[in-house]
């Protein structure tokens, strides 16, 4: 990957892990544990740049986003925000949050949010923009912006799609945190695990994605983004076209044939 022209290049760490199934997985870590992985403007811009670069990698199978230490992303940098000199600079800072979030949504492969500890403000927006979320029982979620005199904007607009309007309104109007159990109950996270099981559950998802057809996964990611904007009838037709696109290579036939062969061997093993 290219060198990133930022003052704190170590603020975002990227680890590449080759997979036995082919391709590789990117593990992206926000590395600011001393400040609960809070991301200043330049950190959010760097995250967007890194994810945008990863999106160009043809052999990438999925990405895992997490935080160093015991937190995911504790939000933006309040000290930096308090010194914004005018509305134009404030809007520029907000745009970097959007760019970071949008880079997750534009990734051609699934992005998994691996969440421990605090997931607040911009961190919760970034997690919301990922495709799947697994959290530990000690995770805490919240949108505290109103407590600091600003509204929750940008990709906070996605939260009602996950938790419903009522819970989303509670989050953005009170600024209070909710527990991991409550986030799971309302559908914000798909899996809730003990801290010691976080890596195991993350790997379960990563393995399943890597064992699937790589082209099918990329088509599915694109289709999922289309679903958000389409009527039911248009989404159905987009799905029909997506299935057709999948069959322009040998991937479906190859994977289906492999499945049939595994089934045959299992039957023969039972018969013996």
C-alpha cells in the first residue's frame, strides 16, 4: 500500500493476513488507546484514505475494523472540536467523519466492526457504516454530541435503520450511553460475546466470507447497498440481474460442483 502523508501515520495500523482459501483479509486498527481511540480530523481522513486504497485491492476478501486496547473508537477529538474557529472549519471536520463512514460503505467487500469498550459519536457512526458488528458485553454505545452543543449528523442518519426511530431518537436527544445488551436487544449489533470470545466470533465471520465465492460476495455487497435506495420491485429486478452477472464466470458451477462432491463423499462415508 502507498505511504500516507499524515503526521501520525501510526494512528491507523493495517495488517494483511493471507487466507488458505485464497485472497487476504485486512485488519485495520485505530491505534490511540491512551485516548480511547478517539479520532481527530486527520485520523478520520487517514482512515478514509486507507479504506479507499484497500478497496482497489482485487484479492481482498473482507476487512475487520477495530481499536487498540479495550475500546473501539471513543468518538472524535473534543479538544480539537472545541477550537474550531468558525462554521466552515466545523463543517470540514464533519465531512471527514462522513468520508470515513462512506469509505466503509463503498468497500467492495464486507467490513466487520470488532467492538470492545467505548463506541461513541463518530465511532458509532463508523460502526454503523460497517456491514456487520460483533461486540463484547463490556461495550458501550452512545451519540453524545448534544452534550457538547452540536447535533449528531452525518451517518447518524443510518442508526434508525438498525434500532428503529424511537431508540435512535433516545440516543441523539439524550446523549446517554446504552449497554451492549441493550444494543444487541435493539438489533444494533448482530453478535454479543464475552470479551475472551471476541476474536473467535470475528474469525467465524471472516472464515465464512472467505469460504464463499469471492465474486459472489462482491456482487452481494453492491446489491445490499442498492437495496437501501430501491423500491421492492426494483430491488427484486436488481437481484435477478445480479444472479445473471454471477453466472458470467465459472464460480457458481465450480462451487456447486464442489458442494455436490462433498455431499457424495459424506453419503459414501455413512454407507460404509
